[in-house]
């Protein structure tokens, strides 16, 4: 019986080590685990391992450094190493990892079947290679036979490999192609003999191939590169190639090329890159991509090519959201963005800047032409009747316009257009305003005096009230608690969402003042409704405060409210921007039995690597991943991954923007714990909370 293979699993998360041990331990494999890099290096020196499964994010040292030390030793350098990573590795990541000696990557969370298949394949190849080396080292009189065995084994490996393997002679012609060219590219390997590799390649990749192969023929060694090969049916597939030069017994320099099909991975990378620069709802470029595009227009302006920026704000979106729900609001955003997009030209750029804000960059456009085009856009949107459930709304745009000046920065140009848009809104909306230097002065004066006074007056007169939106426990179908949302009663007695209220408050350092008022109102409602449990949003500015935690605890103590009835929500962005102080603030209040939720999680995954160190009890998944989740498979995978990671960390998950039964059903399948959205219930004042069950409850 052959010796058992010994596998070393290195990961600081106990559940992953246990998962690998359970999945891989068998009659053929023994599994040893280590929780950190130093322990792994000690074990490698003491035990002969056939394979190392290595987490790149170890607590005491970088996983690549562990790989480097293992590969540096003559006795351990031949051990194949598979890296575990929590994110899709970029091409740069892979080039770096392979240069350290990594054999392959696997993405967390791990799939048991894929793990076994990868381990089995690599161990099989390693044992074959070990056998080849052992055979090659036998007596010299058996050299010829052993060389034949090596050739036979190479062919067996090549013909049974998942990779394309080919050999290129000194004339640059293919002299060997593995049989799986037929399976992967639909090409008969025999017909390829005598052809050049570039005949199969994408035209844009020919130079890459030439450079790589020419260097190998002139200098030897090995190299890696990526290129596309053409399928029999005409489409191209991406491959990651490892090319190595060797010399035949006749002295001819040749190159062996091993190509792994990475088309699906490349599609995922392209999709993630797309998501990083595009808005999920509209498909437009997003804020991240704006400034790169704007820099090109600034360069054109320096060459006296005129361009104009339009800053557009939808005047009616909040009314639609509050009246018929966010699903209808999303549909309105799509409709309005479609109207504007159809009125733009090929040299223009269109961006969704924020929730109800858009920016259009008009190329090769004078100021006067820009004003005319902006007015036409305003009119086209204003002429569009938007109807939902027999209710008709009249969307309108406020547009601020500024020429793109080559002497100004992108931030200055955006700020100027925003100021002009603000003026358009202050004048009633549905109009175009051109930026003037006085615009900023007017806006600052209004913000410092009028808006500041309105906020203080609203608090003093107690016309800011809390409405409550239900959050449902998916396991029971019952309301677990409510999110407190601010509403403002206008002079006609109608409840409104304060347009730009919080944005202005944060800009002028009044957010903490508002947060304290909301906390005070929530405690008053908690006293009035003993069964009520609430979550309260905190701003990023409040996290910077040194007095807010004392204010919260004093109010709880004075009102005799049980802290376990309250959850505070902090957005992912605010938490990361104030990480040190936020952790201290949260842990202090958690010690008093107050719970915390990380809001809008997943908007860029900026905190994924730090999630285990963020002391929250709930993770609220960003609504962009929930909308259309029943049809978007990538969103489903992201939400499922967040849910799995959260559960491993003993945290619960909440899905926002659940607008229909299909969405509710899908998040239930994906393991989400709580749900919130207009399907389950709209925001209501305290007096109505217990009169009617949420529409989606069962």
C-alpha cells in the first residue's frame, strides 16, 4: 500500500481548519493544522508534507512570507502550496503569488467538493513528479528506459490534464498539442501541428505572445502571461499561460506551454471591475468613475476644446419613495436616466453621482449650447408622466451648469455645478442655473443662517417626529423590532422626509445635534410603548463625539429604559472612517447591553478584511445587492457570502429594500436572518404600529 499523503492546513480561523480536516482526512490523506505562520514553519521543518493549504491573511505574518520561507529551503521547496483568499485575486495578486511559489488559489468560503478535487489533482501530479524524479535518479544504464518512462508519463499527464499543453519548436511552430484542445477549444490537436500559436490568438494579444516566446528562445528560463485563444465557433476564451524553455537531446531550443482556461474567472473579474465603476440600478458610470472621465475633459479644455458639466437633481424622488415605495422610486430613476441618456451624444459622459443626483459631461460643447441642451433635458423630463398604481407623479430636474475650466480641479468643477444646482432647487426646481461666483456665497449664507435656524426651530417646536419601519425575523415571520426614521411635519400638517436635511446638517456640523434629538424622541416612544424595540441611526459625526455615549447612558438611566430594547446603526463607511474611536464607542455601550448594527454593508467591501474585528451584532446588507436579487446571480452569490461570513462570526444579517415576495423568498433561501422593506411594511407613526400587521408578515 502506498504511503499516505500528509497535508498541512494553515489558517487562523478554527472553523476553516476543522472544515478542511473533516473534508480531507481519509485512508489516503492525513491532515495536520496550524493556526499561524510560525507554527506552520516549525511543523514543515519537523514533518514531511506533500501539500500545504495556506491562508494569506495570518495574524502573525503574511502568508506570502510563509510561502517564501518554505520555498527557500532545499528540503521543502518542492511542496505545492494552495493559497486561501477571501477575495478574487487580481492579475497583479496572482503574478506576485506565483513569483513566491504559489501553486494555485482557492476562494473563501471553501467548497468541499472543489477542495477535494483540487487537492487530489495536485497530489496526483506531485506524486507523479516525485516518481519521475526518483526514476530519473536511478542507475545510468537504465537512463534510456527511464527517459522513455518520463516521456510516457508526461504524455499521460498532458492528455489527462485540465490544461492545454503544447510544445513550440525553434521555428515557432506547434509540434505537440494535447488532446483536450478538442474539448476546450473544439480544435483537433493533430490539425494544429505545424501552425503558429499566434494563428489561434486574439489579434490584440499577438505582441504579448511574440515578446514572451522570443525572450524564452533567446535567454531560456520561464515566464507567465495571459492571452486569448479562438474557439472553433469563433468566440475567444482567456488563458493563463506558463511557458518554459528547454533544450532537446539534439540541442534544439523548444518551449513547453501550459495554458489554464481562466475565462470564467476573467468574466467574474470583469464583472467586479464593472460593478466598481458602474451603478447597479441604471448601468451608468458611478461616482468612482466620474473623476477619471472628468480629467480627460479638463485636458481637452486646456487645448481650448470647450466642455460643460450638468449637475442634475431629481426634485420628486423622495415623494415617490414615501408614497408608493422604493421599488417605484428605483423605476423612476431608471426612467429619468433613460430620458437623459437618449438626449446625450457619443462624446458625452453620463454618471449617477448619488441617489437622486446625476452628472453629464458634454464634450465639444460651448456654454450657450450647454444651456440650451440642459433646458431641453429639463423639458423632456418634465413632460414625462410617471404613473404607479393609478397615482401620477410629475418628475422634474433641477440642473446646475458650469463650463469645464482647464485651470480648475475636478473637485472644484463638481462643487461649482453642485452650487448652481442648489440655486436651481432653491428657486423652485425644474430649471437650469449657470454657476456664478456669487452662487457659492449665497448658498453659504443660506446654509449658515436659514438652514441652521430651521433645524434648531424644528427641534424646539417638536415638529421633527419618528416613524417606525418594521424589521421581520424571517424564521418566525414576525416583527422583531422597528427602525426609527425621521419625519418632518410641514406648515400644512403633512409629514415629509426632509429633503437634503441630513446632508446640510452634516456639512455644517449639526448631525450630532440631530442624533441626540432622535435618541431623545426614541426614548420617549419607548416609555410610551413597553413592547417597542427600536434601531436608531447614528451619523459619522456622532462617532467623533466624546460625549455621545455618556448622553445615551444618562438618558437610559433617567428614563429607566432597558438598553436591550435599543440597537444603534452605523454605516460601514462611517465606521471605517472612524475605526479606532468607533470600536471604543461600540464596545463601551455593548458592555451596557446595547446592540449595534453595521449598516449599508458591502458597498465596496471596504471593511471585509476588518469585519472580524468590528464588534457589531447585526450586519445590514446594502440595498443595492437586494434589489433584483431574484434575477441577479452575482448579487445572490455576494449576499450568500456575506451571510455565511456573518454566521461564522456569530452575527445576524438584515436585508434592506425587500420590495416583493420574490425578493423575500430569495433572501430566505440565501440564509438571511431579518428583512426590511415596503413589502413587509412601510414607516408609520407610533400610534399606528400595533393597529395593523406588516403586509408581508405571516
